């Protein structure tokens, strides 16, 4: 199994597919999933001649279920450890949801000289939580509710999350895929309850404002306007304003899990951005 050990002794699992001499694309998954959530994109880009890399965040998937370090500083450092182990350069980083926060912090704090481009999809920056400086954010009670449900019955909570708001399967007329729901649940239950519980604070309360200002590579910000997990009004448009080279693309009626439900549209858009066409 492909793994590395970080400085604090955490084992991080990663995938590395495709020709080693081709431009790498590194994928950063959302909460509480694993690198498996990127399978459709990774197969697509391998088929187009790229090297693709994705890792399981600490406490998620096949990585160690450690007690500590479930914060954006450790997430970004773990990603950097994978990058350095594989000696990735001229890399395109693509992050979804919490992974968008991780990728943002990685590129800003660790990626100097190694990063070609960045893509944020349904991503949590600049900050999700409602604060005096971010009055449009979500109240802390929303995230306290997630923690309460996770601690009480994680298996049921994840089932409800995947079958409802994550893919907008709770919308009238939605084409529901039980297999997609089952795969979301499978990935989530592989990870550790404590890591997922602590991760709620990481994705909701971390302020990425300064990170976004620091990033000087071309960045594509993609967001569905029916995202029920990371509401668009307080995320994507605000991030683009802070980025030096940001481009915003909004997708009508797309859900939070748009990479799965609309891969036929998302994948070619990603390829066009990577190629610069």
C-alpha cells in the first residue's frame, strides 16, 4: 500500500496513477470522505495522459485514525509531505469542499515553486462561520448540530446526509442513485469518528482570507448555485475577489456533490482549465 509517515508519526495513504513523467494533478477530497471520491476524475485525467495523485486525509479513509492534528495546518502539511515524497512539480491542485480549504492553505503556505494552477470546487473558503467580519456566514448552531448528530449516531447521520442535501437528492424530481449514496456512506464510515468530529471545526471556522490573498497562480473557482452544504453567496464570489488570478464559474442547479452528479460537465471544464484552452 502506498503510504508515507509524517513528522508526527501519522500514516497517510495515497494513490499515484499514470505516467510519472507527465504533469501531475493532485486531488484533495471533502469531509468526511476519502480519495475514492475522486475516482471518476482520476480515471478521466489518466485517460487524457496525466499523472494523478490523491491522498486520504489523516483520520479519513485508509490513513491513520490518529487522535490529534485535525486542523488545516496539519491537513496542508500532510499534503505537502505527499508532494515532497513524490517530488511533484508544475502541479495542478484540485480541492472539493473541505479539500478546497486544504488545497488553498497548501498552495499559499507550502506550494511555492511547485504549483501551476489551483481549482476550488464547492469549497469552504474564505470562511463558513458567521462572525462579525463575516455576517453572511452560517451560525455556529448549524455546526454544533452536525457534531451532535455525528456523536449520537454517525452511521445514520451519514446515510441521511448523502441521501439528502449533499447531492441535492432532497429536491423535487431529483434522480437519486442509491449506489452513490452507498459509496458516500462506505467512504465515510472507513474514517475515524473523532477525526470527523474535529474536522467540522476545521472546515467551518478556519479563515482562509490571507491564504487566498497570497496565492498568485491561476485559480478556477467552481460552485453550484444549489449547493446546500457550502452556500454559494458566502463562498465562491468572495474567494474570487481575494485571489490575484481567480476565475468564477457558477453552475445552475448543481449540488455540492457536483463532481459526481455532473462529472460529464465538470471533467471537460477541468481539462480545459488545466490545458489553458
